[in-house]
C-alpha cells in the first residue's frame, strides 16, 4: 500500500505541472487568436487568455507558498480548495464558450478553426484534471475540519497546513502523537504514530 504521506505531495506536484503546461499552451493559443482578430477580441479568446493567466499566477503561488512557508494562509486546504474550484469553473466556461463559438465547417479559415479546437481541447483537459485533485483536497479538508473541532473543544492546537497534512485522507495530530484517518465513507479512525 502506498504511503499517503509521500503520495499527496507527489500527486500535487504532478497535477500543478500538467495543468501549468496545458495552461501555457492555452495561453499561447488564445493570445494568438486575440492577436489575429481584427478590431475586436472574441469573448471566448479573452476568457481563454484570462483563465490561462489566472491559472499561471494561482498555481505556482499556492505551490511555492505551501512548500516554503509552512502555516501560510495559501497553504491551508480550504484556501487551496476554493482556488482549485474557481479554476475548475473558469476552465469549464472557457471550453464551453470556445466550443459554442466554433463556426460551421465551411465558414472558417483552417488555421483559426484548428487553434480554436486546440484551445477548446486544452480547456476541457484542464477541466477534467481539476476534479481528480479536488477530491484529494476534499478528503484533506474533512481531516482539517475534524482537527479544528478537536481543537475547539479544548484539545491542543493541531497542524492545519496542507503541506503538513499526511496525505489525502490522513493527517497528523502531532499534539496527541496520533494519525487521524478520515476514511472515504466518513468513518474516523485514530492510529498511533510509529515514527
């Protein structure tokens, strides 16, 4: 069985890298489509440009702040979850708006249509990738919620940073020397730390 303490940071890094690469591609495509548009910028191209830029600002910020500054607000699971959900909605809107704007086969220059289809594809790829990571964050959020409840009823403070959470479904309650496992079906199990 995989060690979730090591698996989640790896999954997080891979997710951020893949979405970042897809965002760079979408940025280039949408920037070129905005550039070749005559006197106006199509809504779908502007949305693709804005979504790409927001993604390329948000993900590295979350990643590096989470790695370098333990306990920083951007490293909290709740903040990361909100940002990821907002990006998910923006990528869905970008893909849907681009898809709805594709003209019929006979009314479009080949290169423009190809670029529009590529922008649509990368927008939908990012939209499909985000829920996979969001599920891991939601499990970590459940762990965070239980830890906050324990802390609020008089227990010692617990580590709330996402980078300190042991994994998608496991987090340390360092004050107690126990792992808090939040099983997918909602059961909560405390296990002694072995390290």
